[in-house]
């Protein structure tokens, strides 16, 4: 077989630019081509990492290989995993490439490196890629992956509306979708961001897309939150479309036999829950308040247009408070998620049923978190609460979800179309439990006998210290503004959780070290409630002239961390894989 020479120019700038000096060093005849032997030498030099060799030498017996006994000791003492002889044998057989070493049940430095860079050496506990939590508790006991204005692909004012937004959100694990419904031409309801210049998509096309994708990523229930602005006639059309397309998937009263408590995700597998206003029994048609989230947009142009429309409606209806007629056919589809205006926690405790669900804007919810965190937590033990972004977020930016998760809020609606730090946290949060879109809340946010204010002091029994030692980075992508040169990377490590736990530390930056940077810097984070904490890594390129480029990121729940010497396999800003870019870290999570 002919071995084609390796062209040295192929190691130029790219996702993991190799130092040109290394290429020159191995190209012994200087002809710009690498033969097979030279290429092997190049590979060995580029993949050599002194920090990994130092670790290998420290945990191995003399002789240049790691015995099965050495490996068992390393796995149990350093990596904090349960391991037996079979586990060690599997690792050796999987990662050792040298036949004689494998035959002696040992690992070479190369095999050890491959193990550390593999799924077995990942910081994320891949057992959590499977469903592992109790799914038989009431819906109010879970955080639920939720999408805001799901139909939008861009901003809130002029961007396109599309069924593709629903497909993407469902594929990313969202179980709560929003449908902003308005009267359309030809008697067909449409979905778009009312009062704005966003385009329109037919309601029935969206329902068809939801029917196709609702249960591909997860078997657990999907909420359809109807922001209903339609006439009674077109509401009946909406109901007819949903009954025809979704059929028996629609959650009915027979699926929820006990109105005093919400059903579980397990009991509603394969079901679609309609969230909307609900008419009283035996009422065929009535007026209900139109709580329009779109009406809170804080853009002057939109507000002016809305004001003119409101004035027209006021004259038409001759009412001070806007109302809409609600059709019985649509009301009949609503059961476990009945939209109801939030007045106060005391009012909800005295008047509301478990199936009553309120939607609260980000700003009001933040005020409630600051003033009445304990009451908020108690409220969300029984009832569902949706938090939606403030009206000023016309660019589809996202709020900090962990603030509201800490208050027990189940449905924190995120703009899935917008990549950002907050979306990283959201996707990292809901990766666990098999990515099913439901994550069981900590017991302090579920149990009636536990009265805890997460904005204040937490009992010491929950406390742990998280130590993160950032050892090195490897094969980082090139910065967008430096396509012909290497990055000057630094690492930012964040904790997001209850207020007492939120913290951030960072390393110094390393000049021209995008291919391989070494820090060996330890950071300690005291955690009052680790079960609610998220750990996020962000690697950025230092540039004194412009804003630092983000080179890679990764976020995961502290509960999903694997301890010991681990690799953090970085993602891009949209959550895409950028292998082999990674961080090498040491993790310890211990009681104080």
C-alpha cells in the first residue's frame, strides 16, 4: 500500500493549530513532506503532554507501565469510582494499543492518556445520560425544560416565525412550548409575536410538527402553552385541529383522577398537556382576562403600535380591562394546567387548586425571590409556576435561570434560539436524567416538613467544598479574529446556584498557547447546597484590544461531576462538539 506524504502546510491555522517549529523539527530532509516515520514522530510529539506523563509516573510502579493493581488503586483512590478486576481489565482492553503491554494486563503511557481523554475519563458522569431519577412524584416536584416564544428563530420584533423553532426546541429536550395564537386569514389561526413585524405560521402546521417530534427525545409530557388572542370561531378551529392531529395524546380529565394533587410525569407519558384558561363547569362560553405576555414588550415602536390597538379595542369593547371570549371547545382541553393570574402566595394557598398555574414576569419574580423566598418555595411545592423573560429582552436574550430554580420554579422559559451563558446552564441542567426534560428538585424544594429559605442560611448537613484544579488545555480552536495565530487562553470557572454559592474564579492568560497551555491552578468553592449548583467552564482568548473571544465552554450539575483527574470536553457557544478541544482538571468534592 502506498503511503502518501503528509504535507506540512496542513498543520496551519485551524481548529487545533500545531506549532510550526515541531513540524520543522520532524521534517528531517526539509522538503515540506512527511513520510510515515516522520508523521509518527510528529504525532507523538504533538500528543505528548508532560503533565499527563508526570501523573502516570506518580501512580505507576517502576518499569514504565501501569499494572492492574496500579490501575485499581488509581481508580478507587484518585478517581473515586467503584472498580473491580473486571473494570480494570475492560479499561486495559479498550485503551491499550501495544499488544505486549495489553497481554500483560498493563497500561502504557499512551493507553493511560487515551483512557483519560475518553468517556471513562470525562468530568461528566455518563450514567446520568440515562434516566435515573424517580419519575412518579407530582409534576410540581420537577424542574421542566421550557422554551419561550418557541416559534421565533431570531429576535422578538422582526424575525421569522417558523415551525422549525418547535422542532429544534423539542430536539434539545424542551417539554414546555409556547404558541402565541391570533386570528388568521381564511378562518385559519396563525402563530406569531402579536403587535410586531414577525412573520406568521399556520397554527395547524405547528401542531403537526409537534405531533411528529413531541416524543422523539423523551417519553414524558409536553406542555402547549396557548397565548390565546383568537375569536371564538377560530378557537373552535384550534380545538378541532388539536383533536384531529394529536388525538388520544391530549391529556384529559381521565388521566388526572385526583384534582388535589398534580399527576406525575410517569403517569402522563406520551401525553400533551394544554395550558390555557378554563371555563367554570356548565358554562358554554364566557369572557376571561387576556394576560398577554407580548404586551410587556418595552420597545417604543412596538408600544406605540400596541397602544393604538388597545385604544381601538377599548372603544370596541367599552371596557377598561381587556377581555376575550373563551370557547368551551378549547376550554374542555384544559385540565392539569389551568392558567390563573397570580395575586399573592397567601391568596394561592387559600383559593387555588393544584392544577392552577400562574405565569410571572422575570422582574416581578425577582422581587418575590428577594422579599418572599420561603413563601415562593412553599408555593412551588404544590403548584406549577412559569417565569418568562422581561419585556425589555426584545433581542431574545435570556435571564439567569438558576435564580428561579433556587426558588423552586419549575418552568423557567428560555429563548432556545439564543446561544449565551444562561442557555449553556439550561442545556447543562437538563442533560442529566437521560435528557428527558424533567429533573427532580432537591428535597429541600419538595418536602413539606422542610422549611428552608435558599436566600438565607442552609443547614450545615448539605455543605460541601468543591475544589477544581485547572491543570491544562489541549487543542483549543483558533480565535475568530486571529485565524492565522494561536490563542492567548485563560479559563473562567463559575458556580451558579443559590445566592450563597454563586462565585467565579479565573486563571491567568497564557500567550500563544492555544495548542497546549498549562496552569495547574487550584480553586476552592464552598457550597451550601451543592444539589442545586451548576459548574461552568469557559475558555476565552485574552485580547487587550477587543472583547475576549469565547473558545469553548461546558456546564454541568455538580451532582453529575466525576471526581479525580478528568477531561472537560468543550463545546462551542451553540452547544456543538469541538473535539478534541478540552481542559484537563482535577476535581474533589468533600464535606468540610
